C-alpha cells in the first residue's frame, strides 16, 4: 500500500539521503504514474542534460550535464555552444543540482504548495522532461523552468 505525500520535513530527509522510498506516492495521479515507471526502470547510473530557462540567461542558456551513480551526483558540467570545452562544476557545489528523483520531489513540493505546475514526462521511462513551476502568480522572476534534453544510462 502506498502512502500519501510525506510532510515537507520528510521530503527534505529523502532529498538529503539522495533517495525516495519506492513506497511513496505523491498524491497526484500523473506524477505517481510516471514515478512508478521511473522506479520500475531501475535506472541508477545515468547522465542527463538539461537547460534551466530563466531571465538570468534568456538568450542562450547553458546545457547542464549531471552525472549520477547509485542515486548520488558524481559530476556536473556546463556545455555552452560558444565554448570549446565543457566547464566542470566543483564538487562542493553539487548540492545545487538535482538527480531525476529530485526533479520528482521538486514537482511534488510545488503541487503541495498549490503552485501553478506544468510537467511533461518522457514516455518510456517516465522522468520529467519539461517542468514549469510558478509559485506566485503576481510575482515575476520566481518561476522555475527546466527542459531535460536527454538522459542516457551509464554502464555499471
């Protein structure tokens, strides 16, 4: 039996642990269905590329590439079209970035806060590929918009 979305303090614990229990249900049918698909796929080692869309770099957002092994971020780098080489992020800043599990948590917390949330999911594995969250309708600049461009599973 699944449990409803945990209180925010437990979500923080899950986030800090780098994992979410497979028995957790977020309380939103579409989110839960896609979470179940992602969990069933059992993808623990992967790399995904995304863009964060915001006013901070509206003309040409960098691609961010996050490498995850066993649910932990082990590498982050930026890939800009006008740079010859990717730019690594120092490990002490990895907590600024998200695993795919964390993307599900981001959506769940926004739904819990009754924010405006629009999410598209990848058909086969169920992970979020487009996330738009507007926490305050009357405020400009606090929105979150992420576009997952690709995800590839890594060999063990």
